[in-house]
C-alpha cells in the first residue's frame, strides 16, 4: 500500500512541477528528476528481485533529493510543492529503511 501511495505522490509532484511557471532550464531539470522518481517507483513495483527493488527505491530517493536541491538553489518556495516533497521524503525514507533492515 505504501508503494502505491508513494507512486501517486510522485505523479502529483511531476504534475505540480509541470503546472508551475519557472525558467525553462530549471523546469526541464525538475521534470527529469520528478519523472525519475516516478519511473523508479514503477520499476520497483514491477520487479521480482530484492536487489532490483532496493536499487529502484534508492534511485527514487536520490532523484527526490535532486528536486529539493534544485528548489533550494533557485529559491523556489511553492508551499504545495514543498508539502508533496516532504511527504515523498517521508515515504521514500520508510521504503528504503525497510529494504535495509
């Protein structure tokens, strides 16, 4: 259940980024990072091996951190976007910890 909720949050993040006005280069980079989160979570849900699932969660988490870094670096303070990122961070942290415990 957590995996599906996390995947939906990543889709929400991508859609929110697509709706925002920002410099083209920044938007392109954020789109890439957000789509990477979604695609890695999708891959984790489709894979049968423990190691593949673990790597997919790890890559999704790294891409989320990239989104946050880009937002901080460019002083983007959209509250709804930050809320989604915060929830995703919580969910991905739990998924990653579960894979390593």
